[in-house]
């Protein structure tokens, strides 16, 4: 992950942190605006969002399989979903 991407993440975290002053949050909002127009950041993020989303979806389904509070029907749906994506671990 590049430096601008990390900076962007840090500023987004600051905006959502209740312990950060309004002045600092406003600074972070301005920095996010600048960083989102940074060509280096745009090039770094190309394709990253799609891969990240797929990874998160898979992780959610894998978590479903391990959660003892989830019904067997829901686990089976997640298992089928992961099998279709060829993303099922050997131990599931």
C-alpha cells in the first residue's frame, strides 16, 4: 500500500474518532479532498477496491462457517457460495 493510501486511511479514521477535535477533523476532510485528486493515489487504487471487496465477501462467508451461533442452513449457503468461487479452505 502506498503512502498516499495510508494517509487517506488515517484521515478517514480521524474523522470518525470521537476523541479528535473538530479542527483536526476539518483538516482531515481537506486532506482527503486533496488526496482523492492525487494521480498517484488513483493509480494505486485501480483494481484494489474490487479485489478488496471480493476478499471481504469471502472472509464474511468463511466467518459464517466458523460461527457457532449461525444456523446450519446459513452455513450451507456460505459453503456453497465459497465452493462456487473456489474460495473454500480445505478444513471447511
